[in-house]
C-alpha cells in the first residue's frame, strides 16, 4: 500500500489520533477516526437512500472526524484527483 500522509488532528493530544491519508495506488481517501456512539451508529444504519441497502454493510464502518480537519480532507481530495496519482 502506498499511503500519503495528509494530516492528524492537532487537538487530540497523544492518546487519540484522527488521521487522513491518501492510498495512492487505489486512489482512495483513508480516514482514522473515533468510533461512533451506539446512538450515532443506529441513526446512520437507519438512514435510507433509494436504491441502496439499508444499514451499514459488512466490511464498512462509520467513523467520526472533527470538523477542524476539513482542510485536511480537502487536501486529500485534491491529492487523490491529481493526475500524477493515476
């Protein structure tokens, strides 16, 4: 795997570490974040979108990323769209 480190939440201290990477080989954005509360996971699982399966499919997960990391997510989006990664 060819991970490009984008950033880590600077406000989480040394015991937590929401992080953003780009997998250059797969052209995917990779997040590490906090596990959702049971209530949030249930709310996400109950969300219905026409044409899609209900719930959170096996092999997928919900993670929470602080809004203060928005600039890192934008940077990851830009990196994964750059032509040099294709």
